[in-house]
């Protein structure tokens, strides 16, 4: 299985990442890492979502 995002969701994700990075250095990267971890979990275990 593969995860796919709507183009507007992708745009919102990028904006959120930039916002968090502006608040605290490294927070944007931490946000990306957590989203990637969550998506991977859902891809491998779709029944939990």
C-alpha cells in the first residue's frame, strides 16, 4: 500500500513545516519526522486508522 496526499494537503503540510521551523529551529524537521512516522504506521497497519 502507498500513501498519497491531495495537493492542497501537501501545500498545507509545507506551510505548517515552515511555520514550526520559524517558531523554533529544528521544530519543522521534528514535525516532518513525526508525520512521516505516522503515515508509515498507517500504511503498514491500515486497520488502525
